[in-house]
């Protein structure tokens, strides 16, 4: 053989050794702990400013109920008359001093109406907290799902590298046996380098996805965990439509109840509240005292609070219509998510039952045929691309299925109790 042929063979052998060694290092098991979705939820909830803010809103709303249930404070009235005047009323000799207490009586059930309104505010605060928890858990599961898909794509990329390594080794044997030209070895090596670059890119994408997931609990850029991919590979039937459990509907219903309570407050304000008073009056001239009682009743001459009542009634009606519109919209979106789940599941089933087995069988035949000299290594590469594309298509279909499932979980209130099914 010529010197150039020996040099070429040595070059291919060195590259193969480097590639195999690099792949072995890349696939070496890391000291990582698997992170389940439930663990991710727990970590995110433990370090969520939005959730803590919702908790403080509850504290304030509960204090508002206690405040609303209190009676108006009495008033201390002190008055002095007929003093420092002129003539007989100069000085303090004819002064009259009155000391008394007055109390406004809430005849229109204002106190109960205020308490009901404050209770409705508590329900709104609680529903708002549920929505914040739902939104947080929804975002966390989407990030977890993205990390699962990135890891699944990485596994496909690593499998592509493994097949490329096998092709390089096979081509080398055939080149050594003078059954393939040197150019075949160079092309096979280029395919291997391409696969390794794809694997590196997929690994960086996986690390970025896990870093974003960790950001929900202040995990920083560095990640020291892996995600559980078993749930990513599992597809089930779509859940039933229970959109009435959506906390957004709960908030809308609470807003309607609050509007009704606000209407009761305005109606109570329309009732005049009298003020009674009692005390004693001291007469300096005769050094005598007498009781003083009184009552004052507001006269509804100019203001009967009818405008405020009408406005409160209109607000309650508006919120009722918006509540119904929201319910219908959520049901439509839930139905759409269910349809998307069915479509994605059908695609996954077709890929797993038809496309992937056919592609893997074609790759096996191409390998056998190439080893037997019936096919070229290009046929093997085409079969490998078909397998890789099928696996990536499966990952995309699985991602579509789980994305629709997560959307349905949000719409149907699965996150209401702080976890997902």
C-alpha cells in the first residue's frame, strides 16, 4: 500500500478513538438526583413571593371582617352656653354646661351588610390566592415539561452519535479491507462530528431548560438534578370536562357575591340612622343640674342614595354576565385542549406502532446489507436519519399531548389544591 493510504487509515483510526473516548466521557453517569414534578411544585411553593403576597391578602381580609363587625363609636358631647357675654351674661355666673353622650343607631342593618361585604372580600382574596398558586404551578409544570422534552431530544441525539460511531467503525473495517474508498471513511467521520455537535447542542438545551425550571425556587444557573422522563413517555385518555372547578370561575363567582353584598350596603345606607343622646346640664346661677336627652333623624329630602343603589345593581348584573361569558370561554378552551390531546395521542400511537418499527427495521436491514456489501453506507445514513426523525417526531407529539394536558389541567382546576394529578 502507499504511504498516503496508511496515513489516511491512521487518521481515521485516531478520530474514531477520540470520538469513542469523548462519547464515553459524555455518557458517564453523573451524581444527579431525579426531581419529580411534585418535588418541583413543593420547591416552587416554598419560595414564591406571589403566594406569600396572597397569604397576606388573606390576613388583611380577615382583619377587615373583624373591623366591619364593630359598632360605631359613641360621641362625647361637651357644650357651654351663656358665658362671657354682655350685661347679665358677662363672666360665668349664668353659664350652662352640658355634658352628654350620643350614639348613632344603625337601623338599616348597616353592620350586617358591612360584615357580609368584608366576608365577600375574604372570598375574593382566597380565590385570588388560588389563582396565583394555579398560575405558578402551571408555569412550573410547563417548565418541567420543557425539561423533559429537552432530555428526550438529548437521548435521541446521543443515540445518533452511537449509531454514527458504529458506522465509522464499520466503514473503517471496509476501508481497511479495500472494499470502500478512503472518501467513505472521511464522510462517515463528518457524519459523526455532525452528530456530536447535535448532541452538544441538545445537552446545552437540556441544561438551559433545567436552569429555567430551577429559577422558580431560586436554583440559579447551575443545575444538579435530572427530571423524571417516565411520565413524559406515558399518554392516557383525556380527562372529563370539569371546568367549574377553575379558580378563575371561583373568583368571578366571588366577585358576583361581593357585588350583591355591596348592593346590600347601599340599600342599608338608604335607611336613615337616628342618633340618640343623653347627658346632664349644669346651671351655674342656681347651682342645679338637669338631665338632657335628644334624638336626631336625618331627613331624606335631597339624597335617598337611590343612585348608588342603581349603580350597585348594574355592577352586580355586569359581573353576572361576565361570569357566564368566562364559564363558556373556559369550556370552549377545555374542549379544544381535549381535542388536541386526542390528536396528539393518535399521532404518538401511529409513530410507536407503525413509523418507528418500520424505520428501525429499515436501519437494521441497511446495516446488514452494508456489512454484506449489498448497500452503501449512504443507505445506512438515510435509514438512520429516518429513525432519528421518527424519534424526534415522537418527542414533539408527546410534547403536544402533554402541553394540551397541562392546559386542560389549568382550565379544569387541577392545580386548585396546590398539586396536579
